[in-house]
C-alpha cells in the first residue's frame, strides 16, 4: 500500500509542478475522469466493461487451451527423452519470435478474425507451461515413482498421485508466467481488425494522443492481471494445500 501511495504522490507532484507535459502524462484526476467516462459513456461505442470483458474472454480462452495442451505435453516431455528430443526444437524455435512478426503469418493463414487472435495468445502462453511442467517432472526424485510402483501403482496412478502432486506448485508457477506472456501480447493481438477490447482501446487512444485513456487502460489491464494472478494462487491453495509456499 505504501508503494502505491508513493507512486501516486510522485505522479501528482510531477504533473502539478509542470515537470511533465500533461499532454503525455496527465494528472491522476484526469485519468480518473477518463475512467468514469469510459465506464458510464463508453469509448468508441462500447463501455469499459465491454472492452475488458472481451479481452478477458480472449485471454482466458487462450490460457485454458494452453494449459490443456501444455501440461500433458510437459508431462510427456518430462517422462520421455524421445518426446523431449522431438518436441523441444520446435518450442525453442518459435518461443523467442516477436509477437508482431508471428502475428503477420497467423493473419495470412487464419484471417483477421478471432482465430488469429486466439492463435497468437495461445502460442504466447504455451511455451512457459510446457517448459516449467517438463522441468518439474524431470526434477522429481525417481524413488517416489519406484515406491508407488512397488505398491502396485499403474502408469496413470503415477501421473495423478505422484507426478502431478509433486510437480503441481512448479506447474502453477509456470501457468502464472504463461498468463503474463499472454497479457504482454494482448495489444498486438487486438490491433488488427478489432473494434473492442482493452488492448484495442489503448492502441486506438494512442493514435489520437489521448494519454489519459491510454494510462487508464494500462492501469485497468494491470489490475485485471493482478486479480487473475491472485485467483490462480487461491486455486493453488485449494488444490495443493500441502505446499507451504502457496500459503504465504
């Protein structure tokens, strides 16, 4: 709380004293007025709630798909050297590609609709989940699997009762990192043929030097990201009560 207060105090100081050009850094109260206007009257035909809802729908759909695909692939790569040798070069090749460069190809393949946006967000979130899941499975002591096998555990029992519980906290950390990557490419995904979304709103406002709307949109985007991260941590506490780090 002290950090937030100090940041707002510094922001208010540099704008009130004229140290910053208000065209590029408006005062906090100006940004607050932009927020109220976007909530009540909307921006470019849609209220702020609609923009946030559309972006969250895109983010959560891509994130869910990345989890559904990434966790099983990570488990497979963690347990099988052959699978890791086969799939790792593909992941390592496209992981560092810049989002805008990749997006141009996705638009050529999938068009300018929701499909290309979903694909870009999905590909942004997938590597983090796969890599952390692979590493988490790889680091599990083999003695736990051997003990379970000695007690009659089958392969699926090992996955559900040994590998996932042991690797769960690290996988959750990878999911949180993955969600952050998806957020970083949201604006890139929404600048092409979009008419709504918080990322599109920020991009559109920047074209007209509406810095109050840009800053307001960034704050809202950051707060929604913090909220989703807190929700994931809470889900982790429910699913993995044995992990002390999640309780802190």
